[in-house]
């Protein structure tokens, strides 16, 4: 064989090897002694859910998961049917070809790894935590049964020692494997060392400190944290519990979080979509302002390129309809007419407080709400509250409006119609169902909206109380 021929064969072998390697971007071989079934699942975390990524069947003594596209980084699971027992392991960008061996009878302590130093360390870490958990669990049972103070103190000291041992192990792991997904996961689970504060406002200062430092140990720019069982839980807790539940405060918090997530595009996308949907579904009065903020700040400016054109248009159309109706905005003016055909404008309707009330005589909920509305009006009419009623029927059914007014005795407040929909009030106020109620101040600024008739008295009392104290109105 000539030298040239040998070189050609060697080159062809190398090319075939490179193609084969490229076709196997990930390869995870599993040997589970004592596992009798022939199917194994590869699962992963995403946000607050778990999914199946792949399924494989036994090849001799092994199971092999492999694919031509790399796995996204994160925490994965080997799931053993039918009881769905599982073993966790890590997949990093440069750590996708290794072997896992274990005894099925002792999954918590028997996992061995070949070809991945990070996963070797991760399994040692999980085994260590499990052992410490069992120790602590036993000590807590002893603590419940301890009768004298000295015994209780001794047990509590041992529990503190376990906590300290766990923390030292975590710090040592972070130091030994810097920059790895393992280090980021371990660091994310370090407790915050909240300083002690004194004085009457100690709890407030503690909350302020915890809010400021909440993400000190969590690298939101690390792509692999999205596929862990804790990231969404931590983020949601921060937004729901650590942040004042006011749209402006939430908007500022979300902007800060999303900016820190931006270096991890999939994390940025996941949480932007998550929060847009969350506040689109929110039943809490005023939280549509968060939806509008996210839609107009990110979707309207091309920062959500994954969204198809039709969906994007729906999101933006909805946000633009909601924006003029947000709490704190001046309610859009509408020009209606009274029973005798006299024109009347919402903005020209003078009252310290105006309840803008959209109703329909054929609406069952409207009929049920009328006794409550009459009781409310009689209770508050002498306290600066008037009702601007809008019957939503058009010209061909206008008689239904006035017959209903007479039948239900609601002519005690102003009732109007727009028989030809010239004011476009149904579009402007996004009236898809009735009844709809808005509470406006003297300048026709929206104080509260989309509440039920039964809620009106309590809400109005709070508004009047806040007005007297110079405080913000409900929902602001």
C-alpha cells in the first residue's frame, strides 16, 4: 500500500469519525443493576414543570440516550417506570457524554459516574445532603420528645452544627468547581445571611434588606438554571411576596429581573412569556397595567422575536385597548343621550365621584345586580356619588332600555344610550360583557374598575376614607 493510499484511508477514517461524533452531540449511557424493566425515560425541569425529553430501551445491560443536537443545559432526570423513581444529574454545554451506573435498590447513594467530573461531584453532593437530611430528621424527632431544657439545647446545637457542615460543604464545592453549572446550582441554594436590625422598624428594615439581596446567590444569566426545580419558584416568590403589590412596583421589579436574564435568551423568553400570561389572566383589579407595560415595553419594540405576527398583533391590540382604561388614567369621554334625546357627555357630568355603569336589560347578571345598585345609590347619593348609567342596546331595541328603567325603578340616577354607537363606547371601554363598573373621581380619573355591584359599598367607603386621610385610592 502506497504512502498516498494510506494517507487517503486515514483522511477518510477521520472524516467518518468526525461525522459520527457530530451526529452524537450527546450520549448518556446508563447501567442500572436490578432494574427489571426495558424502558427508561430522560426527563428535565422547565420552570415549574417536568417534561420527558427522550425514551430509550435496553441495549444488553445498558440504556443509551443520544442525539445529534446538544441538550440544553440544566438538571435532568433518569425516570424509572412504572413507579417513576428518578435520579438527577447535570448537563452542561461541554459536558454531554458520560456514563451513569447505579443499583436500582439504592438510587439515593449508589450512583457512580464515568466521564464527567462535574456529575461525580454532583452525585457526592446529593448523597451528602441526603445523609445530612436523615440526621437532621432524626434529631428533630428527638427534639420533639426531649423533656428538659439541657437536652433540647444539646439537640439544637447538633442541628446547628449540621447546618454549618452543609454550608461549608457547599462553599467548598463552589470553590472547587468555579463557573460550572454545579457551582451555580449549589450557590443558588445558599441561605441569605440577613443581618440583625433593631428598633420599632426592625422588621421593615429586614424585609428591605432581604428584597435588595434576594438574588445575591442566584445568577439569572446562567442558562442552565432555567432547567432546575427551583428557579421559577424563587422568582415567583420574589415578585409575589417580596415586592409591594402595586403595578408600578411590579413593573420596576420585572424590568430589573428581565434585564439580568437577558444574557440567557431562553430564560429571558420564558419569564417574559410567563409574566405576560400571568398578568393577562390576573383577576386582581389594576394588574392589567403590568400586562400593558410588558406588551408595550417588550413586544411592541421587537424584543419578543419568537412571537408570530398574528399573536403579536393580538397582544398589542389588547394592550392598546387597555392602556387608556388603566387605573389612574382619565376615563375616555363618551357622548351619549338621555331618554328625551338630550345629549350628555361623561366629562361634563359633574359629581365628586361618578360610577360609570354599563348594563343591558337582557343580561341576567345585570338584573341580579340592580337591587344592589339601588341600595348602593341610596346609601351614597348624599355623599357626593352619582351614577352615569349606559344601556348598551342600539336603536332597534332602545325601548327595552327605558322599559327596564321603569320596571326596575332605576330612573333615580342618570341613564343614557347611544343608539347608533356614534361614541364607539363599546370599543373604547372594551365592553365584551355586562355589567361593567368604573369608579371615577371629580376629574373623571379612574379609581377602580371592573368590580361587582356587591363590592361597590365597601370600595366606595374605602375611597371616601382615603380621600379624608389624603391617601391613595384602592387599586392605585
